[in-house]
C-alpha cells in the first residue's frame, strides 16, 4: 500500500540493470491505475520508459477491464491479478484466503475470462483453493501464475525473502522456506560485535616476525 510510483520505477530500473533475459513485470502501485484510464496509461508509460519494465500488473477484475483494454490497445502488455489482492486487504479484512465459496469462485472465473478477453497475457492467482485455481487454469488459454493457489497453475511465484528466510517475520502458510538466512546474518553480526569488543577483530590470522638480513 505505501509504495509510490517513483519507488516502483526506481526498483524496476534496478531489476532492469541486473536482468539478462527474464520478463520484467512491474506492479502498478495503489491508485496509479484505479482512477482513470488516462492516469493508468501515463503511469504505465513511466514504468516502461523510465523503469525499463516490459509489462505491468494490475489487480482486480470487472472494475479494471476498460483500463486493461486501453493499455493493451496502446501496446502495453498487461498481467492480471485475482484472488487475494494486496492493495485491497483493508477492504477484505486482511491477508485472507479468497474464493472459498462457490459463488465467489464463479465470480473469480468470470473475472479471469473477462481479463483474457480484454487482452491480459497472463493472470496471477493468489491465495485461492487449488481446485478453483485448477478450474480457472483449464478454462483460460493464457497462463496462470500461482502464489498459494496449489500446484495446477502454469507457473509459480515465491517471494525471495520468504524463500531464503531473510526475515524472522511470519510467512504465509503456503510458503516453503528453503533456508533461514536471517539466523546466519544475526549470528554473524553477533560474532562480529564480540570480536570487536574483545579486540580479536582485524588482527592478522597468523602473526609473523621479519627475518633479519644476513
């Protein structure tokens, strides 16, 4: 929610400099595309021109279809995002699993089909039941990218910080942590502090005495 367009452009540009072949998709921040299609076009243009993004991602279904179509018509590749929408967590009461009832699952499927019709090239499905994700994936011709949506999506997302345990903060239940880097960092810093206080730090590993000349 707090991320600004300028911050996203800055981060996208950093990714651009470090990327050789991966597709770069920049999230459009809150209220940079929900106001008017003209705002969305202008802001998406900045992400492509200044940030070096190759596509943009928008959250939502029926409410943003006209904006998606306008962007696509102008040559901006758009990725959709359905299910749990991080920019709308205050509206739904937090980071809660979505599409848990047949009615809500039907709405999500309809939104996915509509996004495809509007020109989206892929859709992120976040925090929904795996059977719903499977139904949506089978119904679409464009790929789905799952994040906490089961194994049947066409691709998967795992946040790097969560994957390597870069923080001790709680992670979503669907996350698999393959390392706990935060523990190693903390231990390293604590050892460094102890070495500085004790005077061990910066001493050569082996002290040698110069050999006198003959």
